[in-house]
């Protein structure tokens, strides 16, 4: 009980947060017009090393099936319609075709998606210190999702916190510290390193499957995520990308004046390739069977000019 | 000039086509409820062998940027809207967010997408002999796109026909025969084999970039594709998947009563994982630089229950 | 308390319902290909008489503002996006423009809309005995919403049941009988007659405004509506159209095997122009002030070929 | 031939245009927060008088059927999908339902719609001198389409210019002067007056029906409309609303630096209720038969909070 209470996000003052922001800030590191951010950490050798992890040939989706049902965490259900079915014959003879239509406002806490670097601004600045005036109602002029058009490929490292804690999932509001991430590394005999893709499991989706959807925002129950200071570890280790269930944020965040500090730090300061709302329920079974928590990851956003992100289906290959 | 004329699709009678259909029919081959079709040819060893092709760590998108501009080959332009921009402050303080909305009826000849096996019926039957009544206006009950949820991963083999012919692109209506595919293999010193992903280039997208969009349907100029008899080669070689620019079809097809014979054969008879409207303009540069026409392919459709296909962004890794 | 219980829908057997269906069935009455149904009751004189009711020149919308917020009665929230705002200058100089995009799956219990006659089938038959095979996944071939393209214009007669009962609204599950409709006529000193547009108020929307949205379906709390036998009165009186808050249905209906009997009778049997989910909170104020419950109604669905209905904004003019 | 040339828009200097803007400017006339603009000219008596025009009871739609086909004047085709058809049985027994989905970016030159006053800004100001900062990417805070929620009702007066000129339609680029409007009044024995709804016919839609769609923008063939100085007549006469085929604009406009002067004057300066892309092909038949060019108009935009306009179906009643 009391342990649970201690796991809540600790208070961080506005000043302390801004110091943290400065520490992990990569602005200018890869040039003034860089749009790849921490993906620059992934060298050809890292890609090759990731491919070398493919041994059993198994692959696993890290995406939640697209959700068309409105709910407390899905205010913008995807809309999916058949264009036509086989109840009528094609006008052009054989073969016959059916088709469909999909529409989605994907940001939020329900649809598996990746963020573009333009998705986040902190105090009026995008990653690399660029002005928010670059992102108008006509769409972003810089740092849209096409910066990731050729895919995000590297070694995925799953740190499975519920496994470490021997619970099914973390409860809303719980924050994972750097110490706990390092404990998970030890438990899995693995180490997050340069150019790695950090797969972070809180059990968010497992909880949704078993308990049902909940409002995970500030006017609801909240959600489990990282302690903002744990971002220092990702910075020190030169982690390239972030694949969480949930979205990495602890709600409430504990940070004075900053509702979503993880996004501010990862995307705004570091330029990290970040995604939201994945699920690892299939992945953890394979990890246990293979007894390894590293694998090749290939993730490819849709190639949408002006996209502030994209639905996607990241794949782990073992 | 005359050569060009000879390259047009040859006439195939309805009877001959049905014999072809029978020859390549895989119905029942992998059980009565199989939904993976020719992906069954990809063994764990094939995946591992594909990953072994990753040497330089380069990756290339095979997708066309999503197109929101209506045109003769884009009657259903994607709709893309910003949900909000940075012109207003977030209600919740820092950080600020922008987001967007994407909607698409993706089948057709403009949006890079993959077909689900339910997308095609020939003479009232889906792949594996299933009835079209399984696909209603509420969506497919079987063989939707989630059959490919865990990704399509294997060795991609590009047969670049314009390179073989030393032209920029094939002209609409031209059909590529088995003999020409074999000649391309020879020219590239490669051989399509079991479990391979056949990347087929006619230069369709290059033509679009240089000449502009055209109506490639039966009421327009048509398009270049495969000779239906070339499908026998894909069947004999146990090819697993098909990634073309254009969609593999020659229009007009030359087949009596069958407007789109390639889809009928590949999807309806063989159960092949097929996609449409890719582009290889970036790919061919890398192939030339690396002097190899084989690479790892990872392709992951969105995980849409009931989808008859999906927008996607297949990635080639070298 | 006990009165409330009595107000619940009484049981109607399947046989009795089918007899009711036969009694009010207008099939063939206006020819085999009629698509206007009970709108045929509105003669030019009725339109003129309706216009003669315009005396004070006041007009009132009967529509609920379009709702983009998902909730228990709004599983398909409308999607509304700005296309662009004034944060950027137009490319073409002055003036500058902003625009927006609206998308809606409007049937259901939240969006003010009108049904086309093709929207309902009972035992495999549409109004006028037409086969449901006329309505495929490509849309209806007959009886789409364009049958009402030139507007529905006539005398609106509001029967305000909460006013009669001296309550704010009817509770979910309560059914209004013919006797009660006639009592409302008496209380308002008015009589529904041939060619009239029946405006039926249960207070559904008032309840939503004050209590909040609720699930009004069979798996929820239900809703207040008409007793199916009250439809006989509408038939006898030759009523032309129906504008309810809620949708006229009592849930649960009390009818054996028929979840939504009012739609079956009104649309399927009678061919009545019916709408759903209006609001009369502004209307009743004007009615009280003017001390009359009759007014001109003009209602114009969007002119959508193939529409099974339409969002609309019906107007009462006093 | 030469006559045609003379009919082209005459040159108006930037200075002259701004003087025109000043002359017709109604800013402040109805209070600093007015959102109804020239609709204020419609008194209760005008509504009553309009209703008195209803004599034969005929009604006519002024809307073009919603267009889902992309073309040179329809870059944003409406998207319309069936949600389900009758090919499957309802889960809840009888009756069965079909439904559909409609999505539209309606501004432009193809979809019959009305503009909200927030739709237009001239030199950074909306109608009534309000700042464009009131209209952000989250939508307008003021002057959205709900200002017209209770309908636009009044006397419609059709001035049919092709009838006056004895041509089928005006050619693109032709501009109608005040003198010609007055000549049309004389020919129809009618006079536009205070509180009237000006129905302005150039034959734009007839041309589209007979010749096919064309690009009517600055990079295309243009379109026929009003001479900007004719707006003085609408101002002098206290006209309340504007219903044109086309959109009232002559393209090219002839005005230095102002591509669409009619919108700037009508909406930006006058606060006039303006619509675009209507059709009067059915209307003119009724006008000829009734030998009158005046009728009641009822027009009701969808009640969309934040809408910059709305699809609608205005109705003329005779």
C-alpha cells in the first residue's frame, strides 16, 4: 500500500524541470536544420547489428487494433466504412472488388501512432529551437512525419516493468524511476545503449484489456509512465527512439506547470522519435519464450507530407 | 515501333484463363481456413536469410507520398486536416500540441497500399474457395487485412524491366512476359525463389513524375503490367508476395471477360499478398549503388479489423 | 409512482403488431413507384395555409447543434476540422478565406436528421412493398433522400406531452398513447389533420440538457416515445410528416420481436417522412409566448443522391 | 464578339476599390457585436410579406446535388459511404436499418453552401472590424454559421441575366453591371428592395450541365459574376442576402490586388449573408410558368458550432 504511494510521481519545480530540459537538449547537435534528432544515433552498424538479432524469424506487431468504438480514452474513434461489398456485381465483370475507407484523428491515448517532431512545442519552441510559426493551420513546414519516411530500424530493448515488479500492470499515476529502469535491465540481463529503440512497458494496454477503458487524463484516473528524471538516462545512453504502451507520461506528472513533461523533454528538447499507445501483450509472450528482451524493430509511418504523426504498425522481429 | 506493338498484351480466351486459374490455384493447400496464402512459403529461415542481407544499413521507403490532390488517377484524394496549430495556446499549459486527421479510400491506382485477400473475388469465390457472402457491407468476416498484422518480412527481389529494356518506363498497355522476367533475372544475376517478395518495376511512377498523372483505366490510356501467363512463373517459384509500381495489371488486359486478371490469379487463386501503387525511384538508386537487387523487406499494414487492405509504407533494408 | 409504471409500453404480440402494420399500410396507394409516401397528403392548399400562419415573422430552429463529443448516446461524434485559419496569409492576396470540413454518420440518437424511406425495412420489404435488394452497399437505387429534395413544407402542430403532464420530461420507457395525444390536442385547442407535420415532444432533449447524456438503447436506460397503437391516429388523420425529439420510439418497445416498431410502421408501412433527434426547447418558449402550437414548418434535407437520410435544420416560422 | 469583350470586368484600382469598400461598410451599424449583418434588414413584416407570396404551394430546391466526383471545379469531392446495406440482417431483429456517412469540405465552387461571416477577412479585418485572431485553427470564436441557425427567411427576387440577354448562360469572365441588374428588374417587372434575398443567375450551372465542368479559377477559364460597383446597388437597396449560381465573383475580377472583390465587399464590408454554387435550372421553369420572379425563400444552414459555413438546401416556395 505505502509502496504504491511512494511510486507516485514526485514533485518537480518549474525551475528544476527547465534545468532538466537544458541538460537533455540536443538543439544544434546535428545541425540547424536537422529533422531526425536522436535517430542520428542509429549508425549503419546499429542497423546491421539489429538485423543480426533475427534468428528464429518470428515477428510480432506492437500495435493495438484500430479502435472504432468511442470510449473514455477514445474520444475520436476511427471511422471505417466499406466502400462496397459483394452484394452487387462489379460493372466491369470479373474479378469483383470490395474496398473500404479509414479516417482517424490518431493523436491521443488510444490509437497506436508515432509523433512527428513538430507535434510538440515547449515555451514556443520546437525541437532544435525552431519557432512554432513553422506549424500553421495549413500544416507544418518543417519536421513533419516524412522525416521518418524511410523507416525507423534498430535494436529494440524491452524493459518490462510489471515483470520486474511481479504485477500485471502499473496503476495509474505510478512513475518509473531511472533506478527502476536499471533494475529492469539487470533482471533481463540487458543494457540500453546508443542507437537503441527503448520499448517501455507499464502494462497500460493489459489493464485496458482486463479492466476496461478509463479516462487517463487529468480529469480522470491518470496513467503510469516515466519519472521525468529518468529521461536523463535515455539521454546519457543515447537512446534513439521510444515505443511505450501508454505514452510514457505519468498523469498527474508532478511537474509544476508542465502537464506532459516526457513529451516536452523527449520531443521538444531531445528530438527523439516517440510513439504512443502501443501494446506488448503479444511481444512479452515471445520474449519469455525466446528468453531475450532484444529484437530487431522496423517501424514505418505512413508517408504523409504535412503529417504531425501517423498511425503505424511497428514490428518486432526475433 | 513494331517492337512496342508486340509488347501489348496478347489475347487470352476465357477458357485459357480459367485453365491458368486452375493451374495456380492454392485452395486447400494450407488448410480450409488458411488466411495467409503464399505467405506460408516464408519459413523462419527465409526471414533470417532476409535479415542477413542487411549489410550497409541503408533503408528506403517504397511508398508514394500520400496524395491529397484529385486527378485522373486519383478520384479519391486523401483528406488531411490539421486538428489545431500553434496559433492558439493549449488549455493545459506546457507543452503545446498540434495534431492532424487523415482519411483515405485507398484502393485504386494512386495510394500505396496492400490488399487483403478478401479484396478480390473471381466468379463468386474468394481465395480458398470461400464464398463472397463472407464479405458484407459491414465488412469481411474472413481474410481481412489483420491476417498480415505481424508484418510481411522476407527477401525482396527487384526485377527492373525498364532497366532491362533501357527505357525510362514501360508505356501503358505493355505486358511483361515470363521470358522477360527471366531475362531481368539474368541481367541482375539473381533468381526469384521460394518465399521471396517480388518487387516488380514497370516505371509507372517515374512516368507519372515526368509526364504527369493519366487515367490508367479502361476508359483512359491504360497501364503496363504483367502478362497473365507470367503468373505461372511466380507459382512455380513459390513467390510469397508482390510489390509492384502500378498494380501488376496490364490495361487493357487482353483476357476475354477479365478486366484485371493479375488480381484474380494472384489473390483469388493463389492467395498472394499483393500491393498496389508503390514507387521505386529511390530504391533503384540504392540498388545501382549497392549493385544488388535483393534486400530485406519489412511491410506492415495498419492493424485494422475489417480492413480490405491498408495504406502502408513498405521498407527495403540493405 | 404507480402512474409512472402504467405509462410504460404495454405488451403487443407479434400477431397484433402485424395487424397494426396492415391497417396503416399505404403500399400502392400513390402508385407502385411512389417515393413521397404521406407527403402526398400535403396539397398546395395545405402549403398555402401553412404560409398563412406566418404572422409575427419569428423563426425557430428545431435542430440540436451538431455534436462532436462522443458519449453514451453519441457513439459516432461528428468530425469537424478547420481547413485553414487566418494564421497564414492567402496565397492569392485579398481577401483571405477560412474554411472547414464536416463529416458525420448521422443516423442514431444524437444528430438531428431526417430518414429517407429506404432507411427502414420490415420483414424484407421497404415502403410500397419494394425489395431490400434495391438498397445495396453502393447505396439505394430507390427512395433515397432526394425524394425530399424540394423540401417538406406544411403546418407544424406541436403536441407537447410534458406540458400536458406538467413535468419537465417523460422518463425513459414511458409510452404516449393515442388518448394522451388527443388530450394534448384538447389542452392546446388544436387538432392534427390531413397534411400536417406532427411535432412530438417528450422532453428527450431537455432531459439530456439537464441530466446529461444517457444510453437510450436496449442495453441502456431506454427512451420515451409513442405507443405503437397511437400510429393509428396518425394514419386516420392523414398526417404527412413526423418531427420528434427522441425518435418517437419507446425503448423497450413492448412489441414482441420488434425493437423499433414506430419506424417500422411509419416508414415501412405508411411511407411517412420521419426525422429523429430534434429539440424543441426554443420552440416551446415561442409557442407559449404566441399562445399557439401551430406554425409553418420548412425542412430541407441536403440534396444527397444515395443518401439514406440527411442532417438537416428544420425551421418553424410563426 | 466585341459586345462580349465589353462585358469583361473593367479595371478598378486598389484605391477605387477601397473607396467602394468604405461606401458599403456596415461596421458598427447594428452594434459592435452584431453577427447578423444585413439580415437585420429583414423585419417581421418582411417575413410575413414573403409568406404571403405562397400561393400555388409549389416548392423548388436551389441546391446542386452533392457531388462526389472529383473534377476541375471539384478538387474536394464529397465522400459518401454506406454504413451498412440490407445484405446482412440486423442483430436486433425487425426492423432492419441502413445508414450512410457524408463528409465534405464544402467551400469552393462546386458544393451548394452558405458562408459564415467569419469566412472572409479583408486586410486583416472581419465584418464589423473584428480581428482575424478570433478565427483560429480551433475554429471561429465569433461569427460562425450558427448566427444563421434560425434560418434565413424572406422574399427571394430572381434577376435572371441570361434571360435578359437571351443567352443560355454568361461566358466565363463576363461581369454584370448595376445597369444590367436594373434592366433585368425592368424586364421582370420587379424591384429589389429592403430585406430582399437577391437570387442572381448567370447560368453558371447550366453551362456546367451542358459543357461539362471547367476550372473556373485564376489558373483556369474563370467565371461570370458581378461588377464590383454593382454592390453599391445592393447596399442602396438594403438587400439582406445573396444566392448566386457561381459565387457572384467575376474571374478575373479586374480589381487591382483583389482576387475576389465581391466576397470582400459583401461579407467583409456589408456583413451580408452570402452563399455559393446554387443552381436555378428548376427554379426558372417555375418562374416562367408562374410568370413571377419573386417567391418565399427559406434557407437553413446546418447548426454547426464553429462552422465557417454549411452545406444547405435553400428552398423557394411559390
